[in-house]
């Protein structure tokens, strides 16, 4: 009995390790979702129009009516506002992430993916990465609109980019909450409602649109320890948009907003990615 030899110049393929398999599968799924998004342009357009409307309405309706650092100048409020609008935009993408996964569940696509030899969690990771790309595109357009209405940064480019990076990290963290919601409900409509209903108190009981020092004591403490508030405060510092005389709370997240923002985002990703992957393994359409 003889053992056949390999053809000259060829080698046996090496099996990929777990990490390589996971990264490759996640990128394939991300590419699939990006292609799908590009074929439904209204998803991107409507996702851009809403935050643009918030910028215009808040800037011109509330500008001059809210005191920031002792000033009611519309320009001062506009600079104070934009970090909050950016943060609201990246977190509201959570509803879209949940609805997309719920739609895949409803159509039985998730069951098909689970039948393939794919890395565990690659479907969810790919989906959240694709949502992150869409969110980044929305933030770029929103930043251009903000510049047109008078928003300016007052720090170097490195700090400004770091501010946007923190915002996108928060958005990515919240997309895992959306993924868990999408796997836990039966229809995309329920995922959209479930993805928004808790975001409104989270974003409005914060320092995003008004200074938290005028809130009732209980709400002020909630706002100061809100992960959303930490990222907004960090972005304001990195953009140079904290007005003179603006009172900074003694709460630890407000004194160390950049570190608090990173810690909150990493904690949310760790907890909700674990829960979402576990749910993915057992969920049925």
C-alpha cells in the first residue's frame, strides 16, 4: 500500500484558530449587512435626517433660552449642545440594530446561520460592526451640519478625534443592548419600540441638553452617574466645548469623564455581548 504524495508546490491548508475564525466570520457577516444597507438607501437617509433635525431645532428653538455657565448666548448653547446630540445619535442607533436582528430572526435567517460552521457570536459581532460603520457615516454628516450652523471645536485634532472615538465606542456598546433586545422579541416592530422606550429617559436624564446642576437632587445624582452623561462630558472636554463658568459636579464620573466613559462602554460590551451570544445560541425564530 502506498501513500499518495501531494502535488509539487502545494501545501496542506492550515486550520485556522478560534480567533482567526471568529474575526473572518464576523467580517463576512459585516460585509453582508453593509451590502444590504447600501441596497436600501432610505435606511441611511432617514437615519441621517432625524439627527440633523435635532441639531437645527435645538440650536434655533432652545438657543438663547437656556443658560449655560451663566450665559444665554445661542452660540454658547450650540457648542454645549452638540456633544449631547452626537451621543444621542449614536445611542439611538440601538433601535435599528435590534430591529435588524429581529427581522433576521423573523425570517429564519438566524437559524440558517446557526446551522453553518461559523464562530459563535460572529453573526452578532458582524451585525454590530456594520451598524457601527453606518453610525460613523451619520456622525460625519451630522458634524458637517453642525459646522454649518456655527458649532466649533477649540482643541487640537487629536483630542477632537478622540472625542468622536469615545462617542462611537458608546454607540457600539449600546448596539449590543439592541442585539439582545432583537433576539428577545418576536417582531421587528417590537424590537424598535423596545429599543427606544428606555433610551428616552437615559438621554434626557443626563447633561446632554441642559446642565444637570439645576435638576432635583435625586435626578442630578442619576444624571451624574449615567454612562451617557460621562461620554457627553468627555466629548465636551475633548472638543473644548465646556463654557467658562460651567459648574462641574464633584461626582467621580464628571471629574474623570474620559476614563469613566471608557469603563462604562467596556462594561456594557462585556455584559451585553455575553448575554446576547448566550441568547443567540438558544433563540428560535
